[in-house]
C-alpha cells in the first residue's frame, strides 16, 4: 500500500512476533512507513527478519526491510519460543516472501533515513538494540526525529517480577533511549525536541485478543484474515496456558499500541513521568523505574507512560487494517 503525506512518518523496528505482525498491519493502515528494521528478540534475527519479509508481502506494505542487530549490546541473546513458537510466528501456514531483503545494516538505515528527512517517528516493538546504537552512533538524529514510541517496560514485568521482555532483553540499549529524552542530563547537542512514549504492560494488558476479537477476525474473508486468526489462536493459547486461570481473556496485543499512540493519541490515557532503566540489578535488571513520587524534588519527566486505552476502538482499527490490506502473496 502506498503512503500518504497526511499520515505520521514511521520506521518500525520489530521482532515479529505475533503482535509485531499486527503492529506492521496497523502501521500500514495509519502511517507512512519509511522502513522496517528487524532485531533479534521473540526469535533469532534470521527468523524475525524472515517473518518481517513475510508480513510485508502479506499486508502489501510498500517499504524497505533492513536487517538489524541480532544480539544485545551487552546481554546475551535470549528468545521467547514459549510465547511465539520456535519460528517466532507459529500458528499458521505462512507463504514465502516474494520481495527480497533491502539491506543488512538496519542501524545505518535508521541513521541515513532520519538524516534525509525530519519528523520521523521511531517505533520499536522489540528489544531496543538498533535504536540505542543508532542514537549512540549518530546523536544528531535525536534532534531530527518526531520521537520514539516504544512498546516496552511498565510498572510490573513479564520476564521477571519487574522487567518486561523488550527492555529486559537489552537493558543497556533501553537505557540509552530513555536517557536521550532526559532533559535533566542532556547530551552534547542539548535537550531533544521530540517525545518519548512508553506503551508498557500497564496499557498493553488492557488490549487483549479476546475470543470475540479472534472471532471477528475469523469472520473476515481473505488469506490475511485466515492467517491472522490462526496466529491469534496460537498466541492466545500460549498466553492463557501461562497465566492463572481467569486473569487473562487472551494474549495481550502489545505492539500495535506503540503505533496507535502516535496515530490515535486520543485513544489513550497517559502520565508524564521520569523513567530510567535499571541495567545492573541482580533481581531488577531491565526494570523501567517510573518515578511516581509527589515530591517536588523528583526528576523532570522524560516520558509519556500510557496507562489505559480504548481497547474496542483500537481493535476496530485492526479490523479496518485487515480489510484495507492488499496482499502481494
Ligand atoms: O513483552 C512483550 C513484548 O516482547 C512484545 O513486543 C512482544 O512481541 C515481545 O517482543
Ligand atoms: Ca515485539
């Protein structure tokens, strides 16, 4: 699908991943995708890159795919097969991609694209390795982007009691991203103008793939709807099998909220907070430390923490995006 100038410009940095696939679908519908960059996370980089190529053609996205980093900056690689399956996108017979990979240095692609145009949103929905390295290698881009809208973090964890997977998988990269927007300790080029939005577990757990929403998807015609229905059933199955009975109605559909936070901000409730990432704690590495104190001495906010979403309206957009897709395969 072709982008229009009326929609926010985005680079989606992802580790597909069932919910990353929906983030790409929604971004194709509501944004001007300037590029897709892949990162290791839900599965290894070969698999997440293959899955991104498959989803690009299934959705009919008119944007390049660039392979990013396969390993965190410091931490060792760890994946999530228990949630997403060995392929990273288990649950459906996926077609082979027909459009070839466009590049193998995703960090350079991010830098070059943000230097060639202003006002691009970086929308990471996996570990933040590519984004952190791009900001380190080219600090100037922080002054050119509209901001970073990320899926990650929260006031509680899923990979540990306090750490959410995307932040936990590469806490050093995440720390770079959150520090970049900390105007209390600006970088060499001064405070950055853009915004940092955190779609953490507090909001994403309020956007679940309920049986009703999976049924709505299954009632749509076409190959994409059929494939997504299988993916949703697998993804929700793994989620429900790992949570106390009755605490979840389906998988949390995390990643599309990082996209919708930019295109549809009215769907969300947010808190302006100071957030830092713990990188060394034996029990807390990967924690997003959100300063909720009412003390005037607290640090100045650097982040919009999303805390609620109009889930029905958000899923209506997912349905619209499926109906608007133009598969290439
Ligand atoms: O913790 C959830 C996040 O980790 C989502 O982005 C999911 O796709 C995985 O990357
Ligand atoms: Ca993801």
